[in-house]
C-alpha cells in the first residue's frame, strides 16, 4: 500500500491510500495503537481511498489503520501515526480556479498563469486541473520572475497523464510568496479563457528551466490551481 498523509492542521488531516477496487474502506483512529475505535468512511476515486479525519485535538499523536469492510474482504493495513499541529496553518493559494472554460490551449507547451501569485512561502500539496480531454506527460511547477518575461522554475512535480475533466493531484512543490504556478502539457489541452491578466507561454517542455524568456499573452487564464500550507 502507498499511504499519503497531508493537509495536517491542529484539528484534522487527510489520508490517501492506493487500492485496486472499492471495498468500502474504513479508517479506525485513536490516540493509542492499542485502542483505535473512532471510524471514518472513505471516498473512493481512481484506485484510491481518501479519508478526511476531523474533530482532532492540537499537538496530539493519533494512530490509525484502514480495513476493507465489504463482504468476504479481510484486507487491512498496518498501523500509521500522525501528530496534529499546534495551530491552524495559513493556507497557500496560487493560480486560477480549475473550472470548465470556453477555450483550451496546449500541445507540447509550457504555460505559467500570471493570475493569483502565491500568498505565502510554503509547500503546494494539492494541484487541481481541468482539461477538455486527457493530457499526457504533465508536469507542474512553481515559477519566479528573474526580470521582464524571463522566468525560472523553483520546484516541480511530475504528474504524468491526466484524465479529461476536473482532477486533483497530491504533490509537494516548494513555493515562495509572489511565485506563479505553471504546467507542461505533452499532448492535449488545458481549459482556458481569453480574459484576465494573462499567462506566460513557451513551446516544448520548460519544466525545469532557468532564466528563460517566455512569450507573455495578455488575456489568457488557464484552469490550474494549487493549495498548500505555509
């Protein structure tokens, strides 16, 4: 199994774990590895369970395991643990809402959305994308301006193939206040509007890149959004 614990605050956290099929997974939680009685039901999507674990106390270590509860299913994980934080962190917000838009753009191109730069230093932990068709070889990165339209990659994540429509992806991308979010699409397009503050773009894969000049296209907003914690 592949267990990812993320969006940890003083009051809650989320857990993703890979599974082949939906077997009605339940997460059992407690403050002792010998007593995990509180139950959380899963949401199954694209070969994984997602659990939102809420109602927690700050600076407390919790233990949990996940068990399939469907008939004739006995699979379960080992025991995991996570400690909540002291306080609720500041949420990083970067990019434009990942929604269905009028137009689309892509096809072996790197796009960097100039709208809504990062509000704080920290880590992007989730990326949202909306595309009219599946796109391949996707990479997402944080970018900063060197000068003019010359920009560089700060950090990036390789996502791979992305299905049509709305999708979410767990990542770990370092970001600093004022950075922008960008994407490389191998084949296929990402949704966009020909309105807004605009985007930088450059043909081919430029993730990562260092001090490269991009073409600035005013009035282009792409459906790429990131959130994380400071």
